[in-house]
C-alpha cells in the first residue's frame, strides 16, 4: 500500500472528491457510513479510556460500554429542546 498523503488536507480532498463522484455515479464510497461510524467509535472509546485512565469493555452489538456507568456517560449528552434525536 502506498504511503498516505503528506498533507492531511490532501486526504480530506480525496474523501470529498470520492463523495462527489459517488453522488454522480451512485457507486458506494471508498469509506462509507458504516466504516466511518466504526472508525469514529473506536476513536471516541480511546479518548474515554484515556480520560478515565482505565480500560473499557465494549459491546459492539449493543453499542454500549459494559459495566462502567461513569464511562458510559461520555457516550452521549443531553440535548436542549427542540433538538432531539428520533
């Protein structure tokens, strides 16, 4: 695999260009929403573990932190009206 772009903006442009091409062609993007969601989840869990200075147990089916209520609080936040997730 060739090395990634030296400039992070080039990587963002590649994703943007791929997205626009997918809109035109209707093909599936290189990094679709499922891949993006899993990638962000791993990053978020890593941050929570770092902030709390302890390992986490993750249930990927339930998409929940197991056995650690303090850590689980970091997964979501309250929203003010009228901004709710359905």
